[in-house]
């Protein structure tokens, strides 16, 4: 893609919390910043990605070109990269996958989008698959309530993406779509465990008046956990009807949205006041 086109996508992505129109509308997009192998200059490139548990996969297709893209050469020389997902910006370690792992994950990508196979057929090279693993670090500077809202917004956006993928999936659930759903379920589970065991207990000690609201939020966590268990069972089962799964995603979305709104209403003002 020409640099001016890339720059337009980058600016739109940053201005709209990761949402862009045109050919990328409704798709999974991130911004990858690498360090130039020869110049040391930082370069940012918009790329599609695939969830893979705690990491993300990117594919160096270059639209089926016969040579690897410049960003790939950069991360070979400097595998420490920066990722923007529209909600958060964080450092990550780039790992080029090899052998069976690469082949398995590329096949999974092709099942989700046959366009990857077209690129491979045209390229005349083995198209690399790269895993981006976020590196540890604390929350960004700023009010804690705003950080909590950003986490919630990431879950909201992921549910929207998964719903779109389910709608477009046809009669069969592909492996990548199952991974996307399971990644969401695991993320929500760990987020709520962290809130129950840390945030809520701390707030209860400092703000006893929040006890009734926190008890209700814990009960909402339990209800959402039951929905997640049901969703994971459907995802893991053979022959699951996408329509049935879509109905469960819609049910989860409705209950989760109500819960997140409730949590933000009661906790965000207090958290922001505590950190300003």
C-alpha cells in the first residue's frame, strides 16, 4: 500500500479508537511500529491481525508480493515492537513462527479468509507468520477510572467484532472464530477475577458506602461467568449451529453491557477522584 494511503489509515485509526472505514471497516486492525533495520527510524504500519490467546498473529503477505514487506525485515533486526490496538499502546516481542506451528496457524488463517491462500499462491515465497506477545508493564499514567473504562471498551469492541465474524461465518464455525471467542471468554474471566480479588476489596475498605453496589457487581460477575461457561461449551462442541452461538453472544453482550455501565456509573468517579 502506498505510504500516503497508510498514513490516512493510521490517522483515522488513532482518531477513532481503532475504528476505520473503507476496506478495513469491521475488521481486525492494529498499528505496528518497528525500528528500521538500517536507519533506526521508527515506522508505523497498519496490519490485520488474528487473536491467539494472549498473543496476536500478523502475516507478512505484502498483498502477495514476491518480497517480504519492509516491516518484516525491521522486526527481524529489532524484534521489540510497539503495538496500538485502538484502546491501548504497549511494547511487544515479535517472534517469527517456524515449521509446523507456522503451517498450522497459516492454515487456520486461510480457513477464516481464503484471501491468504491467494496471496501465498502469488508470492512465490513462504509467507511468514509472526506472533506478537505483549510485554509486562503497569497501567498507563492517568486516572484509574479512565483506565477501567478503556478496558471495558476493549471488551465491548471485541464483542462487536465477534458478532460480525459470526454473522459472516456461514454454516460452519472455523477454528479461528472459535479461538476468537475463547480468547474473549478467558479475558473476561481473568478481568472479573482480578476485580473480585483486588479492586473491589480495596474499594470496600476505603469506601464502605460502596458495599451494596460491590455486592451486586459480584453477583453480576457470577451471572456472566455462567454465560461464559455456556458459550465456551458451545464453542468447543462439534456441529454447533452458528445461529445458536450468535444468540448466546447477543445474550452475553446485553448482560455484559448492562454490567459494565453499572460498574462505570458507581466506580469510575471514585477511582478518578482517588488518582487525581
